[in-house]
C-alpha cells in the first residue's frame, strides 16, 4: 500500500446513481477510501439518494434547470463542465489534492486547466470511446456524420490532456495506443463489483406483485439508450418464443420506457415482454435470483457493461455479442453470438433454455468469475500503483497484487 492521499475524483455526470458508469465510479471511490485515502468527488449538482460511505461529495452550484440522468449530449453540458472546472479548482486548493482522477469524457477537459494551474497530475479513466458511441445518440444521417467526425477529434485529443490513462478493456487500451498515447502511460484495469451475496430465497410478495413465477425469464437490467441495441433482442425474440412459448423477456430499467413499449406493441410482442421501472437494487437482486439467463444485446466494443458483472454475481448465464462483453468466456460463463447476428443470439438463448443443467453450471462459473477476478480491493490496489508512479511514492509491494500478464498493454 501507499501513504494516504488526497484524491479528487471528477465525475462529469449526475452522481451517485444506479447506472453502470456511476456505479463504477462510486464503488471504485469507496474501495480507495477503504484503503485509507481521502476521496473527494467533484460532480454535477444532482444525483440519487444513495449512500456513499467514506466519500466527500462536492457539487457544482445549480444556476439553471438541468436534471437529466440519461447519458448523451445536451446543449447545457458545456456550461455544467465549466462549473465543474471551477468547483474542481476550489476543491484542489482547499484540500491539498495530490492527484485528480477523471471519469467520463468531459472530466479531463474540466480538469485540464486545473492541472496546468495547480500542477496536479491527472488520471483519465476511459469508460468508452466516442467513436464507438457518440453517433448512436442521433437518428438522422447528417447529424450522425457530424457526430462521427466530432467523436474522432475527441478521441484523438481529450485523453492526451491526462498524464495517465486507465482502459476499461483491452480494445480500449489498443485504441488509446493507436490514438497516440504512450503505452507506458496506459493500463488495462477492468471494473469491479460490490454485489454482496446472491439472493437465496426470493421475496415471494415481490414476485407475486409482478406475476413472475411461472415463465422462463430472460432478463435485461439497464438503461434503454440507443447504444444498448435493444432492437436486436426484439429481433431475436420471435425465434425464442417459437421454440419456448413460455419464455418472457423482462426489462428492469430506470429509463423512460414509452417508446420501447410502443415498439413492442408494433411488433406484436407484448404477450411475452414485461417492463418494470425504477426498482431498488435490492429488488433487482430478488428478481435476478429467479431468472433463467440474462441478455446483453449491445454491440459497442469500447465499454464494459457493469450489468454483466451483476448478472455474473447473481449466478446467471449471459448471452451477449462478441466484442461487446469483455468478461464473457464463451461456453464457460456465458454464450457469445456473432456481433449483430440476432438469429445466432436467439440460438444461444434457446440452447440455454433447452439445457437447464448446462445453464446452471454456466451460471455457477459466472459467479466464480466475479469472485476470482473482479474484487474492488484488488482493483483499487492497481489504481494505487498508478498514483504512486505519478507521484514517485514508495510502495509496499506486499500490499499490491502483480498485474496479470494478459492485462498489460504492449506496443
């Protein structure tokens, strides 16, 4: 371990929330706090009412109305990020911050002037790339073309504003290297998960409330943004229903689901789909406990869906697409279909539904994967190594776990 540090974590988003990226930020911060560091989170003016033990949260002032939890571009965001830079400078000055740790693309931009002004090193935690995601927030061809061009510029220059980059998966690490970032300042560190024990005895009152006892449940838990490619699981569902008419696709989401419901009705799939909104995490755990499997239909390669780790922790086998599920080992803890091939996706789902004992074994393997590889204390130790390198600190090697060979980026 290293001496306790004063760390400013810049979360350019609502915080805390139950969305995947914000869960990663919160749990990584809590893990660092448990290791003795003073963690100050600098964030937007709003978030959900969730406990953040050990963290000090500093919010920008609310000078205009903005309460959008959904990710993606917004006209008011540049103003929020200017306020974020001002608040960060205040926190750095008042708390003698040793290192700034930035999450999401706007954060390194907000931190850059503070870095220059206060001579504090900056770590950029890359959750994704803009080239892979930004255009999905636009529907028309011309805006998408402009978005792709803007994304290439952001990918090229924003990571360079930091002194060190953490890549969330191998493809992101390779992307940063190809974008001109020195391999000596890139480290692949996957997210962790703080799920707790899986539910052994589900709450029957909760299950009765949503009439969830009798069907073979396929579960999707997460937001409904365009990059999640919900359309692909809807494309696959008729083939699944054809072979397993008692199957039901269940969406657990905090997103507005009106447009999804309209599409479900248009496709004549309403009899085999349910949507449940705004459940607590504890309620979600109880529902995951009765699922047959979980699905992840996104094809974007640059992120690391935290929902996959939740599925694993619940002991659920996962069906996903290749390149979009970094933690899924085909036929070990899940099944992978060729990217975008919804027919093959349906075949994977049908295989698990037709072979329940094999599905249960894959689910047990998934749980073991989380326990062995995705401990937050292990991951926090690797983040500490980066801080120590940037600050030229002495390290107690007994407190660190050697970086696995497969997690090292080589040029």
